[in-house]
C-alpha cells in the first residue's frame, strides 16, 4: 500500500523522506529512516572536510543496506567546499540519490545524471519547481510556509502549493512543510503529492542527536511557538521563539546587514543550542508542526504509526464514500 512514483523512483517501501537537516541528519538518523522504509538524507554541510563526509557516508552504509541520499546545499553561505568537490565525492562513493537545495542545480545536473545519480530538488515556489523540472531533475520537494528552514518569500501554505505544483509538473512531487503524521500524510497524497518530506517529526526521535532539552521543548510547544526571521535579507527562516529569534526580528526591522545578523544567527551559536541544550544560545529551526508532535519515539515507531494510521484513515474514507 502507498506505492507511488516516489517509492518506485528511489526504491523505498514508503513515500516518506527525511530531508537533510544541517547538524542533525547524521548516519544514525539517516539509516534509521531508511531501515524503517523511508528515505533518509545525510546533510553534507554538517561536515567540515571531505574526509569527514566520506566517513559519514560509509558509516551510514554500514548501518543500512537500504537506499539513502545526501543533501547538496547550493547556498554559498552554507558551503565549506566547492560544489564540484562534493559531487566528486558523491560519485566516488557511489551515492545514488542527491537532494539539492538552496539554488538552481542546473550547472550540476548533467554530471550527476551521467553518473546515474537521481536528483530531488527542494523549492519554495511553483516557478522554481518548473525550472527544476526543465533542467532535468527527477523529482521536486515543494515546501510551504509552515516548514522549518527556508520557506521562501511568498508566504503560501502547503495546502495551496502542493496541488499547484502537482498540476504544473510531470515529474514526482514531494510535499514538505507541516507534514508529521498519518492525517497530514494522507492529505498530501490527496493533494496530488507522491510522498512527504518531514524534518521536525524526526527531530523528536531517539535517533536524532539533538539535546533532550530541545526535544522536550518541541513536544510541549504550540503551533504558534515559531516565527520567521531574516526576511530583510530575502532569506526567511522559520525558528522557535527564543531570545535570539526576538533579537533577530528587531534587527530585521531596522534593516541589519548579514554581518550584524550573524552575531545572533550563526551556525556556531545554533550548534550550542542544538547539541548542548542551551535553548537561548542561538536560533533553532523547527516547523509549525511542533504544535502537532507530542511524544519522542523511535524513527521506526514514527513511520510505522504513520503507515498504520494512514491505512485506517483510507479504509474509513472508503466506507464513507460507499455509504
């Protein structure tokens, strides 16, 4: 059940993808998602050197014999190495799936496809999805206003973006932003998506390296406990409402430069929050789905529950239609 173009394209059991999350998507989490029937994606920008990334790819492969991917973040500020270096490494290590994000993958599509790599590109708007399709990617993830990370400037929800994108494209579409359980999973399929991408749900799992204090905050949070910062830069980011986020919002209002904002939003400060549990140390990117996640479970239980409950929902809907 739930066989879609995404499961066929990537050779996975369920159309559930854990998008690459900076600092968090390491071997243990990625392998756990893939072993549970989804598609785990390693975050390459977490690793400062090529050799560290190579070791993590090999570690992931030692933990799962299922398909997994690696994120290729094309946003210059997020990169420690050239894009070409990472692509060389992916090909050398036999990575079969790449999730690109942050900018157009057009300059790199030919080389990746020539090496037999399948590409899923993450975008925040239909026009970018159409561009990605035109340059030859195999699938796109469309992320709505609700998502953690960078939702784009248009403030359009997943409920609107997913069907628009599904109608506009011929290639498979994955829905991201607000998807965290069986009801949202079934809704995404009903909207025309071929699968879902979830991030925040997988933060609240045993396999995620996030400090327990962050996980505890997450499961107690309301849907109103996140906010968008960095809009003045044209790169909005959804984060939890803490002191650094409040400061970043104030700086946004007066048009602070990137250099000024980095004193509040830098990755090093974020690392201290994520890994050490100092929730006021830096910005912590989580989606509005925090309001719908109430327990910390294993990755396998999270995915099993989604599939089992989704089957129940579909049976109920069939009965309703028959009546």
